[in-house]
C-alpha cells in the first residue's frame, strides 16, 4: 500500500466508527461503501481491521465490536471512538475553496449535494472559513472528469488521447462511454473502445485530452459492464502469471501496475515478490529491462530465458563478458 493509500485508509478507519454510531439501527454495507467512495470488498477489509483495534489489554471488552445482520452492519462497542474528526481552520478553508471550485465545473452531476456540503462545512467552520478571494486553477483531471460526464449525460461518443503504461504508449481512440466508476480514490471511464472492439476501463488521470463528439454513443449489444467487486483490474482468462522479485528501488511497480499478489522478500534490502498476470509477455520483458537489474524473473521460464538473453546482448555491445 502506498503512503497515500495508507493515509486515506487511516482517515477512513477513524471516521467509520462515528459514522456507524450515528446509525444505531445498522446500515447496508453497500451504502457505507458508497458514502466512503470505496468498493464493498475494501470496506469489508476495513471492518475486519477495526475488529482488531481497541483499548490496551486487547481482550474481550477492549476491542471495537461490530454486528452483521444480513447485509447490514452496526457497531456494538466503540472503544471510545465516538467523536467524528474535526477540521482544522486550514483544512476547513481548503475544503470550502475546493467545493466552491467544484461547483464551477461544467456538467457537474451532483451539484445539489455539493451545494449542501458547502453550506454545512461553511456553517461548521464559521468565520474561520470566510477568506479573501482565492485564485484557483482547475486541475486537468477535474476538467477531464467534467468532459466525460458531459459525454455521458448527452450520450455522445468521446475522442481520447490515452497513455497505456503496459506498453509505454500514447494512443488515440474513439469510445462509446458507458459509465463512470470511483474506485479507491481514482476515477475510471468504462466504455466501448472502437479501436480495440471491446469494453475497456480508462483511468482518467492517464487521459491526456478528451473531447465530446457530435455523434451519439452507441455501445454494441455485446458491451456489458464488468463486475468490479473483486477489483478494478482482472486478467483475461488464461493469462500467464509473471512472478517478479523487486528490489527496494523497484517497489513502485506494485503500486503502479495491477498485481495479483504482493509479499515482502526475506532479505535486508526490503524488496517485494509480486505476481502480475498479462497476456503480453513482451510488455513484461520490456518492464524488466527498463528496471535495469532491479527486478528478477522467477516465472515463466521462457521470460527468464528472454530477459537473460537481452542482458547478455546488452553486455556484448559494451564488450563485457557475462559472469556466471
């Protein structure tokens, strides 16, 4: 988990108990996940972690306790975590500015909800949130989100310039938008890609440019929304498993690319063993080569042999004899 992901989860855990306490009759897990902007799978993982938190002693009667009834959850022992998080003056001002900026975005679908949130935060913050005019530039990702929402609302096709990290390639394509997804703090567009002739997920922070076209969006009958309950990225059936050992300097790979599993390597260097599923072994070969010795391939064998051959060829160009 990245430092940003750890911070987000800690904030969510601190807010979950007061949130549940305010709903003593219980609340549907799906509703809690929606309110916190995470998947049900992530929320259940958070609740399982809360079960292991509590007061010193950490025995029965000390730990936070939850009760599940069907698909509903309620808290039965808070271990003292009953007060919601309080915003500092700087945090309140930053939130007010962000909400006001969000209201200026074209095509905002939840305008009423944002207006209500702004009124509540402003009232709670009082005079501390009354600031002088602030010049704010809208983030490129927010502009992308607004354009994509416009395309969905108008049911129009979109033209994208999109970066594909697995091929280190910038592509241009026309898509028929189907829906927007917010998963673990990231926005995704699910759309029928005319270039690939299939349903694809596009991370909005990898969209360099997007425009709404005059032509209507027309996903074909075989375009179905994917089930993201088990994760946003799911390998194609039969995709081979690529097992890598990453050095500390290459740990970022586990955060940047979708991986099946991650575990620490038992060595003082602090590396990771990861499993990636991809039908494109050429991409995995390029990835390992780009890491410059910071990654080792354990499986599959053919990839190990190809990477070793690449390394020998590179050494030969420099007139260096390979060792071992």
